[in-house]
């Protein structure tokens, strides 16, 4: 970002302060987003379950997957305190949603708050995010460590995010590691298995695939890729530990996903990710307002869902400090 490559702590604090007027919600508007998203989800499920023509059921399932992504963004904003945090109704609703969608509140808060506090910080634990290594870290790693790094960032891992990122990593692994603290993670797995069996037995394989498994698979794959691409893209800039600042990591190491209004609705404006990381208390529906009002936010590091940009994000996996850019594994092996 021109003029903001190495934002100072003082300048960063001043910029964050200027975003605070947008970190207030319109309660009526918030409730409308919750109600309309729930209505859209019910409608999409109804089409996926009961449409008389199977292509319509496929369309219903795809729309259901996209609305599930949006519903997750509402949950995500609630957990940040940006959307109806004082409402006991939304507290109950979103905590139930967290269990149903394999993102229980306790493990989500622990990992996601760590992610926000340590974005693009190479010295920090990679909990709650995709690890990013420098080329020197890659060269010093063992074969086993390299394999784990490659697997974590592999396109198939993102494609099967339903299993890899959510069912296994976020829920099962956390529960096994600390069952007392993360008992809701174990509950989420049990509820999910019970629902899978119930839908299959009660409604049959067609409904199971069109309205349950298919939408979840697509929604989690899209969600996993979006989370990956928001901090793993060609224009990212990762600061050294002594130069790292919260605002700098938000502006230089978080992408702006350029997309049309329809996709922006389904993804809950999560494409404005540089602003969200700068101030996560801004409700998702006010992120465009903040960008329009503050010139410093109007020249972000951009990516898109164009196949060319998706491939670019997936092919560059290591940070090369000397070149100040991401490179491929083969570049590290070549000793560049």
C-alpha cells in the first residue's frame, strides 16, 4: 500500500481511532440482516429438499451453501462483539449455530482471537490460521515438518475443509487435546454425526446429498479458501518482528477480495478484510462505509476469485525476506 508499507505504531493507533465511529451498529439493521439471512437459508433448504426437478435441487443446495457462508459471517461478527452482542436471543441463536456448524464458541474464540492478535507475525504460533514460513525456515525444517506444512496449505486440504479444517482440526483435535475446556467441540461432533444419520434415515440419500452433505461441503470449501486467501496472496507484505504492528499487518497482510454485490452479500463483506483486521468491532455491513470515508483504506492489496488469482494464491507458499514477496517451494529449493 503506497505510503503505508511500514506504518508506525502511532500512525496505526490514530488510524484505528478514526475507524471507531463505524464500530457502532444500527440495531434494527442488524436484526434485519439476521432475520433475512435465516429466511434465505430456510428458503434455500426448502428448494434443495422439495423441488420437483433435480437441477433445481442442485441450485437450491448451492444457494444454501452460499447462505451458510453468510450466516457464518454473522456468527463471526457476533463473536467479535460487532453484531447484537447484548441480545440474549442472538447469544442463544449463535451459540447453537456454532455447535451445528462445527465452530463452537470456545475454540473459535481462542483460535480466532489469537489469529487477529498475531496476523503475519512469523514468530507467533500459527494457531487459528495457516502457518507461513520464510524460505530459511523451510530450508531448516525436517522432511516431516515440511510435509506437514505442505499438507496444511495444499488445495485438497482447502477443498475438503469440511473435514480437515472444521470437523477434525477445529472440533475433534481440540476436544481430544483438552476435553474439559473444549467439551463443546466434542458435542459439535456428536451432534453433527447424529444429524447426518437422522437426515439419511428420515429423508433418504437424495435429501442427504442435495440439502445436507453437498451444501456443507461447498460452503466449507469456499470458507476455507476465503480464510486462506485473505492472508496468503501475491501482494502480501510480512514485516520482521521488530517492525510488526497491528495496523501494518491489517493493511499489508490482509487482502481486499474484489467481487460484485451478489457475492459480497453471500460472503458478508468479508472481502473488506484489511478493514476488518484493523478494527474487528465494525459490523460487516459498515465495512464499505469505512473504506469510502478513510483514504488510507482505499488502496488495499487486492485479490479476486478469478481462476488466475486463485492459482496465484495457491502457488506461492513461502515468504522470501530478501525479495519481500511470496515465492514457490521450488524457489526455496533453488536457494534464491
